[in-house]
C-alpha cells in the first residue's frame, strides 16, 4: 500500500516535471542545449573569392527555425558574401552569430551598389553578433563618385531593421560603400567595442546611423569615417552614447531633422565621454530651414574633449548640403540641451555656434564648464535666436 502511494506520487511528480519542462522549454529556448551551425560545414569557402552567401543563408534558416538557442559560427578566414539578408520572424529569440573571420563584399560596386544594403537583419528578436570584420570594399565606388561618372548610391554594410533586443559586440566595419551601420525601426539595441573605419575623404561613409528607434546604447567604440561618426535621425529616443573616440569625420550629430513637414523628433539623448580628433564638428544638432513638426529636446552632451575640431559646439538650423537650399525659418523646436564639461581646441575662430530658428528660438540651452581655445587664444561664440544659461567657467563667454 505504502509502495503504491509512493509510486502514484512519483508518477504525479514525473508528470508534473514533464509538464514543467514542456512549458519551460518553449518559448524559453535557453533551457535547451544550444545548437551550432558552422558556415564552413554548410559550404562556405574561406578563400576570399567564392561567394559564400548560400552557406550563410542556410545557417540562418536553420538557426531561425530552431526552437532552442542557436549559434551561427564563422571561423577565421576571408569569406566573400555577395549579399545576406537574415530575416525573421524566427521561432528563436536567442541567436548568436559568432564571427572569427572577415566577411568581404564584392569589390565590383555594380553587384550591390544599388541594393541599399549588404548584410541585413530584419524583423528579428534576440540576436547577438559577436566579433568579426565586415569589409565593404568601398574604395572603387568612392573613386567613381569623385569622378564625374554616374555611379550607384552604394550599399550600407550592416542594416538592422525593425528588430528588438539586439547586441553587437566587438564588430569591426571597414570601408563601407555608403553608411557603415544603420539601425532603423528598432527597440533595445546595444553596441559595444565597435571599430568603424574609412578614410576621412570617403563620401557618405557615416559610422552609425540610428533612425526611428527607441533604446539604443553604444559604449567603448572607435569610429573614424568620411561623414558623421554617429548620426541620429527623426523619431528616435532614449539613446546613450558613451566612451567614443570620433575622428576623422563630421562628429556626432542629431539630425538632420525637419527635412519633411510631418516628422517626429529626437528626445532623451546622452552623449558622454567622447574624444573628437580633427573632426569637422564636435557635438551638433542640425535641421533644415523649412516648416516641420519635428523637435530635438532633452539632450545632454557631457564630458567631451575637442582636439582641433572645426565646430566643437554647433546648432545649425539652416542646414543644407548643396544647392537648392530652403531658406525659411526651421520648424524644428530645439529645447533643453545641456553642454557640460567640454574642453579642448577649436580649429576655427568661432568655437560655439547656435544658429537657431527665428520662428522657434532654441530654449533651455545650458552651458556649464566649457573651455575651448583657438591657437592658444580665446575663440568666439555666435548666437542667433538662442536662449539659455551659463554657469561655471565658460570660454568663449556665453552669447546666450
Ligand atoms: C517555426 O516552427 C514551426 C513549427 O515547427 C514551423 O512550421 C515553422 O516553419 C518554423 N518557422 C521558421 C521561421 O522556421
Ligand atoms: C576626391 O577628390 C578630391 C579633390 O580632388 C580629393 O581631395 C579627395 O581626396 C578625393 N577623394 C577620394 C575618396 O578619392
Ligand atoms: C532616457 O533614456 C535612458 C536610456 O538612455 C533611459 O534609461 C531613461 O529611462 C530614459 N528616460 C525617460 C524619461 O524615458
């Protein structure tokens, strides 16, 4: 009798445990044994010249369909990848792409120069990319753009689109045709230990562009390109940018904003502990001079070092690249922008420039402990339609 009860209890226990495991197994794949897909086992060739796109895609298809945590492994070596789109929705929200090698884009820019992007993650949740080098091979396209020939726009090396919970750690992006990395329509993206590099004269090779995204963090990274190191487009909020070395390049930019009439703005951005070296701008907010519903607010630029920067601190609400520039008052509202603990050297006589909208003056601009020099002299500050306060040492003296 006692044995029967014991056995019955055991059966219930086993049953309960079974149900528990069943429930906890999916959708919590981390509990199951992780599976690994090595691209070389799937046919990729580390010879730098055989297109390995198919092997990468087949690894992705397996990882994406797997219900347990999955790793795609790219060993050392150079893998030519013509293009790769890693699309969801997946059954898996724990995919790691572990890269020890280098992915090389085709050097012929006609192959994907009009495709928009080269390596793409779209509609994915819970993807980590660890290590690796992406070589965009942009040199020939830049030369084409520099000549009077007509050339393709160029591809972004890495696009992460409409995705959540993404980690990119220790990735190097070299010589992209166009923007190196674009994050668009995402939530909760973290990057750390990134290296982004292209020559200072390479056209439109922005380092990292964030647009239409909420919750982006980048830490401990080195970015030098021919355009903005980091740029933040409309409809973005809750961004944290810390411990970055920027240069060469055009600095860290919020904007350009207000290119269109109906537009959501940028808010809650912290840019902290950044060294700018030989850049065109340091910390910049830029908007077009035309009507718009857009805004930039609740922005903190804290603890920056400027080394020979042309425009260390700038708000430019008359932003325009070439000809056909609009010349209305910008509709973009710029409010609550703090510049705190910013030191170093300006490469021009005007180190601080606030060129705000005549219709919507900048308000709540705060300068605190800012000390910039120009050829060992005191540079100047220029203000148009800018209101705010200064405290601590502020050099050039505030024009607010
Ligand atoms: C997810 O799992 C279902 C059921 O096993 C399968 O039919 C489907 O193809 C899987 N989805 C993907 C993206 O692999
Ligand atoms: C493009 O041409 C300009 C002017 O000749 C030159 O200064 C620059 O270095 C060139 N850029 C590239 C990427 O070749
Ligand atoms: C601002 O953004 C940070 C992340 O950078 C986040 O932790 C914080 O909660 C956000 N604040 C508000 C008020 O949303």
